[in-house]
């Protein structure tokens, strides 16, 4: 079980914490997926690192790695991170975006239940999103392919998701009418 006072971190900090290239790429990832802070990017990078490390270990051979290898690939296929029939070489090509796409926050935004990623995060934390009828309030929840079909609203809420065409029409400025003429609708 472990002590509640000694929870382990679920991420590893990068070795080059102050590298400007790494910071700019992580910031763009953070903005693209509506993440709260760098820690969430580091969690995804750590998950990718663990999968790659295990795949390299299995490729190097060893005793009874077949069962562990099949279990790891089956788990990644269940979550939609790897495709059916994936091999260990395919797992070496994974990146953090494949893990970030399977977060509940991303699924809610992609399904159109929220306008933006940040709004999806807010809806989840405020208890408006459910999976299989059960409220889930963690934006980082990893959604399996089976659960993805049952993501919906827990409480009724009015959010009208605009289409791209309607959004561009609203942002375009209206043509100014010449002075001295009355509007036709008056």
C-alpha cells in the first residue's frame, strides 16, 4: 500500500531543464493540449520513456519476456496508443502526443463536448463529464477505446459548439455604413 506521506512522483524531470529549445517545444505542447503546467508534459514524456525502455529491454532478449511483451502491447492497444498488431519496433516510435491524445481532456474537446481544450478541462474538473454514467473529474484520466464511446455529459449543460464557418463570420468586421444614411431595419 505505501505510506500516504511518501507518494512517489509520476514523472521524471528532463536533464536539460533550462534548455530554451526544450522549453519552447514543451510550451507549444502545453498550449496545444490545454495542459495546466509542465508537470503534465513531463508525465507524458515519462510514460513514453518507460514504454521505450521496456521495449528495448524486451528486444535485447531474456527469460520469459514473451508474456510481458504481449501484455504491454495489449495494454497499449487497449488504450489506442498502439495499433493492433504492433511490434516492439513500433513502440520505439511512440511520442508523448500519442499519450496526450488519449487523455479525457483531449477526448472531450475532440468529440465536440467543449469548444476548446481549456474549456474541456474546466468541464471535467467541475463535474460535467461522465464515462459510462459515472462522473470523472480528472482531466488526465486515460480513456480506453471501449470507454471513448460512452463519454458524455453528467449534468445537463448548455454549450453551443460553433462550427468553423460560423466562427469566422462572427469575427469578420461588418462593413461600415456611410454617414447620413439610415439603416434599412430601422
